[in-house]
C-alpha cells in the first residue's frame, strides 16, 4: 500500500510517519515544502528506510504532485498546514493559500487518480470557544475565532463537499492540543520547556486561565491510523484525551518537573480573539473504531521533557536559525 503524507516533516506528520514505519510494511511518500516548521532532522532515523521517500514540494504544486500520483497512491493523509495562531493574525494570506487552496489542489488530484481515501487532519479550533461544561461533538457548528481556525474550517467544508458532490472517499479528524517529540518551539509546551531549561522567562498569555485538552502525539497518530484504515467514508472523528488543563497549570507543571522557580513566569498581553476553552467528545472514535489512549498525561509529559533534555542539539539548531 502507498500512502502520500503531506507536511510529514512537521511535528505531527513526522510522528505519524514514525508510527507507520514502526507498525506496517507500507510505502510512505512524504512531501513537505520545508517552511520554517518543516524539519528533516525529525526524520533522520528513517531517511534510509526502503519504505520511506521524501520529496520537497508545496501542496499547491499540482504538476509535481500529479507526477507522484501516477505511481498509484492509495491514501492521502493531509497534515500540511500553516498552524500557528499568532502568525495567522499577523498575515492571514499565507494560511488561506496553504490551508484552503492547497487542500483543494490535493482533493482534485485525489479525485483524478481515484484514491481509496483522503484523510484531512483538522483541529478542534474550528469549533471556536467553549464555556466551562460542554464538549464539542462532530455535529457542532463551526465557529472559528482566528484566521488559522477559519482557514482550517474552510478546508473541512471543501473536503466534505468533495464527498457529497463527487463521492470522493474522505475522513476528517479534529484533534485537541498535541504535545511530544519534534514539536516546533513556538508552541506552549516546547517553548516553555526550552525557556525553563535556559532560565529564560516563560511568556504566559493573560492570567493563564485558558483551558485546553492535551493529548500525547503518539495517541493522536494511532487514532489517525485507525481512521485511515477503518473509518467510515464521509465521517468526521473527534480525537481528545480528556486531559483538560489551564495554561497556568501546564506552566507550573513544567517548572515543577524541571525544579525551576515560578519567578520565571512572565504574564504578557493576551492574544487577540483568544478562545477560553476547547474540549471534544471522542466517544465516536472510541465506540466505532475501538480507539483509546495509551499514555497517561503526567507520564507523557515526563517523556516529553526527557526527549527535549536528550535532544538539545535538535532545538538549539532551531533557536540558532531564528537569531
């Protein structure tokens, strides 16, 4: 079986490729345009694997991807996306191009070549903000609060339209906040781990009361794999781990595990349109596909901390490139 993974040099995509190569004998073709968050160091240990191939490509490049599709691609798993909310607020146009036009390009190629299924990796942020008690179901209204989330919601609607209009087999997954190895250090957990290791300030938005449901990336990869292989065509699947934590709780946990002082916390001006809480109901994927998480939250946090401690060269290289 041949699987085209887009954005496979990024955080979740690279973890998904590791998961596939560890568990199956399928062929993986990874395309990634290697923007700032795409990092081939994430895949150094598999680059000589005979079942793995990398091509530096933008998902908007129809001609080049068309050539790859001629090789008989069975599944497309679309991780490729601009994904940082702050960057989307500064320049939404990049997000529209990659997340909407790029997805539409892939859909056209999937339709042209008759793939078995197109899997769109979305986000719980398409639902918008929640109050204190409810959870989003797959049928919840999309109500994005920032340009990133709006671009992902738009892509989801495009994907659904190709199923309804052209009968293209599709699935959409909407996952909560991921953490784990290879996460680019602009996101909260890797940024705060790295800053704490260097005794630098941890810039916490507002009072830190915003709530997210956190999932270890390997649990997410297992869920995507199940959806790809067993998901019912046309269906959406929420993926969450029921680990709701405020940002200040996450911050304090990181400092505690690293034996660092809370004096490193620096409260900064809140993000524009900052959603208060995300939480998804994952009962559908559990009941229909038998998915369950394997990693306890605190143990997964310790694994993540240890990974960043053991891979200083990986993140130091990124930090040096940013200077």
